């Protein structure tokens, strides 16, 4: 369920084994200004409040061109494929958050 790469330990939230292949980080962009930020909450209590506050703070610091919010249908299940597909074309970065 985990693999180590580039000094990071990756954990698969599905509980299945990760493939034992080389893992490389994507190249870092020149900054966050003008990029599109996505924030996805997991439908638990207060996750939306936490991510809205985080979105405000990050946008003030980095000047995103857009901040979009998404929701999962259930906290303990992966996001539905149609939600993932819509996110892929709409944001440059995605942060997910939990609540309770």
C-alpha cells in the first residue's frame, strides 16, 4: 500500500498495492500566480469550511486566476469518475481536504 520515491512515501488510499515502478515528480512551474486552484472536500462536516478558508488564504498569497470547489459524494469512497474527469480540465492544482 505504500512506496518510497524521491524521499517521499506514497500511500494508496484504496488499500491496494502500488506498482513498483519508478516514480518521478512533475516539473515545478514558475509559480502559482495566474494558475487555477481546485479544492475538493470529502463531504464530512466542516471540510467545506476548512477548504474555503484555505482557498482564501492561498489566493491572497499567490493570486490564482480562479479557485474552484468540488465535492466527493461520500467520504470513504473514491471520487466518482465524472467528478475526476471534470476536475482534470478545470484546474492546474488540486488540494483535497477532510473534515470532522
